[in-house]
C-alpha cells in the first residue's frame, strides 16, 4: 500500500524524534557543519535526536497531569488503517525543527502578485463575502472556458461543464466519490501522488498500480492494458507529473484514448502543473491536456489548481472540466462535500485569469529556476534526472550513500540543513532507486544557499 510507505516513513521519523531507536548508518560521509544549522549540530557523533520539541513541563510534571484531556473511550475501526502523517508534513516539520532549508514540500517561498491581493481585497470590500454559487462564480467559469478554448481548442460550457473546487485535492476526491462504487477498481501510476489512493479507498474502491519506468518515468502501456478489467471504473493520470517532472507525450495520450475507447472507464487527468512545461522551443514539448483529445475528453475529469499557477497554494482553489453528464454526477457529490468555494477569491481570479501573460509566462519563470538550481548542483555528487515540467527536480544520491532514501533524506535535513522528499514514499511497497525530490519553487537566494550546502555533501 502506498500509504503503508508513508506511515512507515512517518513512523520512522517520529521514532527518531521521540525514541532514537534506529541504528545510526555510518555509510553517509561526515559533513562539515553548515551555516544556519540548528539541529544535529555535529556530524555523525552527535545523537540523532538533538532536535525536536519536548512536551511542556511545570516543575517536572507534564502539563497534561493538570489539564484533563478528553480521550475517545472505544476502539476505532479505521477507514484508512495504513495512513499516517504524510511525509510532506513530517519533512516540513523536521525542516522547521532543524532550521533546514525546506526544499521538501511543494510550495513557493516567494509572494504572489500584489495585483491579485488587491483584487481579492476589492471584492471583499465590495461585499462579496457570502456563499458563492455552488458550481462557482459565473465570471470565473466564463474566464476558465475562454482560456481552455484558446489554449486547447476545446469548448466547455461554463453552466454545465465547469465546476470551481476547493483545490485539486477536493476535485479529485469528489470525482472519485461521484463515480467509484464499492468494489470498483481504479488504475493509478506509481510513483503516485499521495491523495489518490486514500480517495479511492475511502470511497470503497481498490487501487491497481501501474509502474512508471525508472529512470525516465514513462508509462508502460502494455502493463496498463493488462490491468484493465471489467471492474476498472477509473484511471487517474497526472501530467506534468509529480514527483518525476515527466511530461506525457501525444503518443501517451493517444494510448490512453485507445485503451478507454468503447469502455465505461472514466479518466481523471490531474493537470495542476499544466503551465509548467519546459524546453518548448528545443524539444517541441507542450502540455498534452486531455482536452486536446476529443475521444478522451468525453470521458475525462480535467483537474487544475490556481494554487500552482498563481503561487497561492494556501488558497486551495481549482476547477474541474468534464462533459455535462459527468459534471452532473460530480456536482451531486460536490454540493455536499464543500458546497461552494471562497467567493471573493473566485471573483478576483476571474479578472486575473483573463490576463493571459500571467500563466503564459509561468513556464519561462520556472525554467529559469530549474536551470539555476541545476547549475547550483553542478560539481556536486548528486545525479540530476531529467526535468521536463513541474517545479520538482529529482536527484540520485547513489554516489554519496547506499542507505535507504528515507534515512538519507532525514540525515540530509539534520546534518546538511536541506530538506527533500524520498521518492520511495510515492510507492505502495517502497521502491528505492536512491532518488530524492527537491522543490525549486524558491527564491534564488534560497536555491543558492541550498546549493552551497549540497555541493559539500
Ligand atoms: C500532482 C498534484 N495533484 C494535486 C495537488 C493538490 O493541489 P491543490 O493544492 O490545489 O489541492 C498537488 C499539490 O502538490 C499535486 O502535486
């Protein structure tokens, strides 16, 4: 189970924090302390539990000795028994505790445009602070329709085929809740984004796993074909892909179209990084939205996220495009899961989406960051994998250590002061290619400081 990896990894780190039960791995070469490190201060001779907040005490007694803490008295039969705290939360927390540069979780450390904040404030002051329409504010749905038509040549009806959601995560969950019946199977691709499988299992479905081939992380369509059965209800795809940075080709989309043709299978296309595709001039590479493929689009929920496009991941706002029959089912679930999404933000985004240069410039913006970060790692012992899209860079560390990637990522945080995500956690059974994921959606100062530390490893 993918989550078993997450929980195991989270547990390993938690154990390291509270109990120090894990053996130290001496294969990692000692690293000279770097500036700004506040945890694991010495190299390997320092106990690994040097950081982490202890519980608060008064005169030696725990605060919980004085304040009654409510406890659930019965046994919980968990709907998600394998799930623990996600590795993203664990690594970000560890990075905070250690004062490490956090290149683990995928969010920018720079601000969104002031103009966007001003628009939101304007709509708040104008009194748009009550519930938005269930499907989304009309101006935003119209702006999305115009944008999608211009970019991908597909016309979606704002009234019946576009729904604004509380981010991509809710959109994906809702699509699964609306379409997957208990006993249905859903095909996902490993390494798999962490919300997909819990969404499937909470709704009574079963995940079937296709592997993206290492090291190029391309789909193996014969494997996918072999997984399709009469029980297959849905296939969830993600391009550009987190964590690998792979961008699917037209040939991939055509394969998906062929495999699903004449079946009752629906597709969820997670396209949250649609505007972050690199090397478009040199490699003729573009985002292959499912919207470009009419025979695919007719069975697909296309999911996007304004959080990724406008550097506001904390706003949790996105949208879903789907044919009217699918949208009808989607909205039946949507109206009881979230009903409606932040109203003034929707109205602000309606105006912002109309400013084409904002999203058309995003690929160049992040390509410069990718190139800058890769240049920082030149001369290091990390092996950089290809990165065609997203804001994630994978790096192999086999020349540095032969320990598991989770242990390596943890030590990198504690001893070098740079946090990253071990890629094995994106697999059901941990598959360890000795690869970690760095997020380069950071200011040049942050990336330069991280590069300076990583070159010393
Ligand atoms: C592939 C992928 N899908 C979905 C999401 C979630 O997007 P949102 O924050 O809009 O829910 C993320 C966020 O990291 C992601 O990487």
